[in-house]
């Protein structure tokens, strides 16, 4: 099976999604033929099947994530309403609620405990559903290493040179001749 560059493979995936959108029940041989004509290139049907399956799995993951986010939004809205009511119990004020009786101390304590438990439960649910995870591509872009100061860099490169860890040509590329 042939391997293609990442960019070409992404374009091929887009072409597969387009072809499947036009004919959702197309067989792999039909899909391969359509792509071969469209892209003026012959493809191995096994490779096209692998890419189509990969696209399908990716779509399922995105669909599941959307369902989870919808469910979490519904849960947050319920949580908000319940929390507002519990806060009214904890911070009861006779001026704000002249017609209501003062809540029992045990009710205030239970309401406060429930607020804390709900906060932790919602946070745990958000963590478990991956709402705080960043895609690996974004994490990789955030990792930056500060360059070493020139004097330390020269010492490190010199020690590599002394132990024969770097060829001379590589050292010349890394450090200007006046520094070595």
C-alpha cells in the first residue's frame, strides 16, 4: 500500500467525504474508481477502505463528543437552578424573604454541603468527559524551550566535541567559528 504525505492524505480524505456524501452506499470499488477519475491517480482499494473507515471512526468520535457536550449543557442548566435555590437557603435574609420562615440550622448546613458536593460532582463530570483536555496538536505547539545562554551553550557543545559525540561539520553549523 502506498503512503502519501499528510497534506495529500487530508485532501484525499476530503475527497472521500465528498464522494460518500454524493453516494452514501457506494462500494469500495466504486469509491476507488470515482476517486481515481476525480484525482487522476490510481489508488489501492484497501487504502481507500482504510481511509474511509478512519473517516467514519472520526465522525463517530465527533458525534459522541457533541452528544456529551449537549448532555453536559443540560446538566449545567439543571445544576444552576438547583444551586440558586440552595444558595437562597444558605444565605437566607428576612428582608429579602419576609413571608418565608427562617430555615433550620440543619437545613442550612445540608444546603451548604449539597452545594459543595454538586460543585465537585460537576467538575468531576467535566474532567471525565475531557472538557479540559486540549488536543495534542495544541499542546505540542505550546511547548517551547528557551535557548541556552551563549556561554553555557558553548561549554555544552565543546564537551560534546571533546567526547566525539558530534561531527565537526555539525559543530560548525551550530556555533560560529569565532566561538569554538
